[in-house]
C-alpha cells in the first residue's frame, strides 16, 4: 500500500504520454505533431520523476518512523530533547514534561546537587556549546543512594540544539562496589604480617605487598621487574627454608610457601614467613617456629585423616581451647561438614589447585575464609595447613544490608499501595456515612452499614501499620514523661490481657523525659502486650518496667549499633513460651508470624520496629524457650528546655453546616462524588473538577471560590502544582490537601504557609465537613 501513490503517478505518466503520441500522429500539420510529441515526452518524464520522488519520500518516512520508535524506546533511561533557536521543544522522548528550554533547565537543576556543575551546565545551555558532562544528584547526604547522569549537548542549524540526559547510575554502582572490594583486599594484603610476592613463569617479580618492601627496605618500583633470585637464596637444612638477601641491611631466613596453581596461570603467588630466631623442630611433623605459633592469623595443620596436628595461639584464642589431636570436622558447622570434607580431600590431592573457601566454626562463632596450602610433607604422610581470615563482621554487614534492602522494598510497596488503597477506603467509609444518615440506630440496615464501615476502618488501620513499619507515617513528637502515659493506659492493658494474666508495673524515680509521638508510642506498648498475652495462653505474669540507662561506650546488639549516651528503657517481660532461636532473626519482618492462620496479620512487631526506629530508638530482644521473652525499648533522653504545655481540650463542633464555595479537585470519581455530596448536604456550594487542568481552566475563566480542596497525586498536574498556579491568580487562596500519602512526603516541596492544610485519606463525612468549616472559620 505504501507504493500505491507513486504507481498511480507512473500510470498517469504513461496515459499522458500515450495521449500525446496519439494526437501527434493524427494531426495534419507535421510541425504541430512534433510539438505535441515533444510536450508529451517532456511532461511524461516530469510525471515519472515525480513518481520516483514520491516513492523515495515514502521510504524516508518509513525509516524516520522506525528511527523515532527506536529512540522513544530508550526513554526510561535516556532523555532526548531537540530545541529550536527560540528555545521551543521540537521533539522529545518525554512529551508534555516541559514546554520550553527554560522549564527543562529548571527541572534539570532540581536533580543536580549544588556544585560547580550547575553553573557549567547553565553556561553551555545558554551558549549552545557542544559538551559531555557527568553530574550527580539525590542521595542521603552520606554519598550513598546517589543518581548519576551524563549531560550531552550538540548544537546544529542556527542555534538549534539536541540535549541528551542519560542515567548511568548502574555503571557507578558496579564501579564503587568493585573499588571498595579491591581496596579492602589491597589493604589486607599490604598489612599482612607475612610477605607476598607474585612472579612470572621465568621468575620475574610482577607484584609485591608492602611487607615484602619493608623487609628489603625498597619501594615497590624498585622490586618490580627484577628476578626473585636477586632476593631469595636456597638455604641448607629444613625444606622450604630460604635466605632473604637484604642489600640495605642484615639478611635473614624465612619459610617459603608456594600454593599449587593451574599451569596456565600467569601469576604465581608465594608467601614468606619471617623467622627472628633459629628454627627448632620439636617434632618432624609439627611446625613450631614463631611464624606459625605467634602469627596473628589463626591457623591449624591437618593430617590426611582430618586430625588437627597443630594449632597456633590465635586459633586457640578464638575457640577458647586447644584442639590438637581432635577431629577438625567436629569444629565445623554440621550443615557444612560434607562440603568441607570434599574441599579438604582436594587440598590433599597434589594435582588439584587449592582454592579459598568459606567456613563456619563452633556453631557460627567464627565465619572465615580458609586458605589451604601444602607447605611441607614427611614421607607418605601429607599435611595441609589452613589459615583463617575472619569475615564474621563482613557477613554481619551483608546480612544487615540484605535485611535493610528487604525492609526498603516492602516499605516502597507499602507506600505505593497506600494512595490507591486509601482512595478505595475513603469512598467506602464516606458512602457508609451517607447511608447511616438515612437509618435510625435500631434499624437492621443501620447495623449492616455500620459493619461495613467498621471493617473499612480496620483496613485503614492495616494501611497505617504498613506505613508505620516502613517509617513513612507522619509523627507529631512531644516532650513527655513515659511513666504518666503508661499509668493512663494501664486500665486498657489489664482489659487486653484478661483475668488469667497478672500485670505488674515498675517505674523508676525521676525518669528522664523523651520526645515521642505519644499516640504511636501507645500503639507500640499495646502491640507488645498483645503479643505477650498470646504467648501466655495458660496464664502468667506480664511485667512492664521503666528505668534510666546510660551507655558509657558504643554498644552492639545484633544488627544495631547503639551510640553511647543516655536512654530510657521500657521493658515488657512475659513468662510465655518464648521465641525459638531459628525464628528470632525474622520476628521484625513484615507478615512473619508463628500464630495460627487468622490470629494475626504479622505486622505487630514490624510496626513496633518501624515506630521506634523512626523515633530514633532501638528494640532489643532476649528470649528463652519455655521461659519467656523480654522486649527492651531504648529511647534517647531529651536534653533541652522543657516548656510547660497547657492541656488543650478540643472543642467539638456540633454544627458542621457552613456556607461558601468549595472548588473540589479529585481524579477518583467515587471519592469526588462522595465529597461533593457530603459538602452540599452541609450547605456548601461545590464546583467539581476531575483533574488539575480542568480546575485551572475554571479559575482562569473567572470561577470564584472560597477554599480549594484538592487531591495531591493526580495525572498530568498534581495537587501542589495546581496550588502554585492558582496562587499566581489568587495569592491568598486557602487550600486543603487530601491524600493517601502522608503529609511530610509532599509538604517539604511547598513553602511554609498557614493557608495550606492537610486531611489524610481515608476520611469520614464528619472529618471532611469539620476540616472545611475549621479552615474557613479560622481564616475568615
């Protein structure tokens, strides 16, 4: 079909030429015949050439369309924009993102951290210079979680230009990870108490560590490229012993280890252990000199039966006793014994290279990377030496990182569903309120509707719990005395645990003040008390203690590193069945529960963890099976002036009716319809808009209003953007933001303004009417 127009033109040219040929053959005058024939021939060639141009243009159009589609597919990671000489966008991979170069620059600079890059990029944009600039933005202030982009500009055709912004963060993540690992390995090798050198097959030195250079009093550059025989000479006596020739000082003897490697390997590593005293061979099968016994790295030697024939002081200190003449397999974690046995068997095989492997000893007391070598042998009785590099801290950090990544992922999920889920709950609760106005409390339908509303409120509480554990809820902290609030909720706690459990409360005198959101803190205590009650089905004792606690130095508990300082401690102690050791690492994970199906959501302890962490505190757990569990909450002491806060009793507004014009902007139809109906029933005139663009058009068209009620997250134009544009027209416009997200997720992007208020979703009919009347009344 794409060749159809050009074919038509070509056929027309043939018909046209045929017509002129026919006319030229049928005229009487020869001159007229030749003229007609010439005209027909020329016009036919013109039509044929036109058909060819149409065909070529169609092919160019198809190629351009495929090219445009291919470039657009790169939009998630590569942003391309073409500007003309006036700064107007001609083409972009992100349509509707910005109308011109000025707006593009403004949004671009929001990504960039304030630095010299800002001025440099602004200059090249203004002067239309060709450039390639790398810049970063975002992050947590510690150099982590940053985003990296490349900014490229290519000018063309009278001050027009194309700008390409490419996200290259993934490349930097890999680079930083490799760089960090390399630096750690390089530091370990350089600071090792033994010398390491690498040679080629011909014995030329290709690499050395700092210890090797210090022994020879030379720099690395002076060692590289020389033959190893310049520094090492054969020594009489014990096999593997060499003489290290130091031309700048006294020579000495050292033990040389040459690990077995594959023949095709270019680098051949070797290890030198220095001896300050002569070798004393107490037993031919046991190496007892100081380089082994006094080495800082834990090490043992094994015979071919797997029995420990010797161990140094560092190894004995870690495990607490001497394990010589005992089976090495008994020290290995049961889950690894078979795998370690296979690796040790390969270590005894002279034909196999000895590769490092990880091991867990003494029930995870020590996690280490093992380096096996065959430094010596006696007759047919081979021995293998194992050296252990402690990686327990590294593994702990890896586990902590994995846990934080898991919590962050679920936290992002929680924040993502909160908006849409709260929209649904707002409509359910709102229409339930409208239905309840039609029935009396003794009507059966009233009870049915109330059940719907109560279950919707339970769902809303579940969303709040998700936001709490992910630390995304809005806190309202105040300086309080925890003892007073525990006394206030003691009656509620006694009702929660029932008559079969005894509640004991012990409070320290002069308990330090703390700054917490008291509502969220009470939720923490209630969750812990409910868990304790469920762990004591047959009765027991629940004890709540408060006391002052001071850490004189930094403390480590599990994954948490508690800074030194003053804290108050709230202990919740039960005498229940306890927590199994295999479950203890997972109790704070969301949706993890050991209860029967239907007895819990698995969010109780994760909510506790999220609230306490967001407050700046720590949660410590100690549990013994069949003896009980202790949860210890540490909150930092508040240091500062404590102002007397008068107790403000909220005056309940019984009359929710009002008057005025409300501009209601909400893209969710059900929420908008309920809100508009609720406000109209209370006496307000409501102007509805289903999007920010529609609302802005109404205001620009002269629509008057007394208050703006708008959703925060909407397609195309969000609530804060709409508010800013309306403020350009009505500077003193009063605004109420409604959102399923928390207030602090968007308020930081707005200027501090008393005319801006917030109503979280889900809200009831009463909440909406009360908020509108409160804002109009207080600012009228």
